[in-house]
């Protein structure tokens, strides 16, 4: 049985993931707040070597790194926590024999927070470059670069960076978006996933067979969270700035704006609950 360390274990996804994985693995929780689970818990910050030293007596096979500062945080906090903190965590765990890292990145890496953002290609591929002007997406991009760096130093490690979409409670999903004005984080509003699917995505990534390398994948539903055809929403936002012909093809009118083919082929993940919910909501 593998031992899995979950950072951010008291958070929105972390607590549910810790509970789910604990039925099949040994789980150690790390967070500032008590997750309230009957599992080993380390109080502290993943960005502090002193706090991490509390794990010195534990064997960690896999880490699921969920803790982070999120969108809207100051640029300095994003760099210190999401970048330097991740470097601290990876260095500590690699030195102690951990060989698998499942990392929570974000669809915001590409820079979609800004109303000036225009994707170079759509559906947006997993390897779309960072065009961020906000700071948060840039910090997540640099976090991914930290994982690439440590893989170059330690070619045997397996890293999965999941560029996670907007996640909402299953029981309180927002109304699907219709045609409306372009605002900040607009793509996040039409790229929505239920928490149960997000938990399953991280669990599946955790349990995939070890494969040395770094894989960075969009983790989102295959269907856009929209009540109107995607092309109508995006053309209202972007005019003719972006080639939207993909969404004009029969059968693709409601596709996600992010390409999710790789996360399906690599770890078998499909956001089944989310897609069932959007289908049910749009039929009402």
C-alpha cells in the first residue's frame, strides 16, 4: 500500500480527496487547519523546511500537491508560495525517496484572466504558452517549470501537472453561461467542473502506474458550461480575432474551450458527473 501526502488537505478538494484515497492508501494530511479526518495530520506549510521536517519519520511514495495561493493574490505571494514553496516541497521529498508528484496547476496558466487574452489556438492545447498578465497564472506556469527542472535533475520521477478548471460543489453548480459581456476570468466561467470529478481526476492521476517524465494536462470537462453554442459566446467576446471554426463543426457546438483529449488518453479521466449535470440543466 502506497503512502500519499496531500498538501492543502483541509481545502475544498483536499479534504474530499484525502477521504477517498484513504480507503486504498495510507494518507498523511498537511495543512494549516485541521481537516477533521481520522487520518494523520501535519500542521504547517509545505513552503517551510522546518514544517516539512515533521515528516522525517514517514515514508512518502506519492504527493498530491493542492495547497497554493489562488487567483487574485498579490504577485509576490504567488511567487513565494506557488513557485518557491513548490521547490521547497519537491526538494525535501525527492531527497527522501518520493518518486511521484501530482500537482494542481490551473487553466489560468495561459493568461485567460485578462480581457486582452486571445488564445493562439482553440480548443486550447495542454502545451499552450503562458500569456499571463495577472501574476497568478504566471506563478502556476513557473511551478510547472520547477517540476521540469527537478525531473531534469532526477529523471526517474513521475510528475503529472493537472491544469485544473473552475471547480464548484456538485450540489451548487452555477447556471450555464449565455452570451454576455467579456469580463476577467471569462473562460473560467464556461470551463466548470463538479468537485466530485476533480477529486476523481486527482485520484486517477495518483493511481496511474509510475512513468518517469513530466506530463502537463488540461483537467476539465469535455463540454463547455454554456447554455448557448460556444461560438456565439466567443465571437461576442473576441470578434474575428480567433479562429473559432472548430465550434462550427456539427457535433462540436458545445465542446470545451480547452483540449482535454490527453487527460483522457493518459489517465482515463472523463468528467462524467459534470457532463451529466450540464446535459440535465440544458434540457430543463
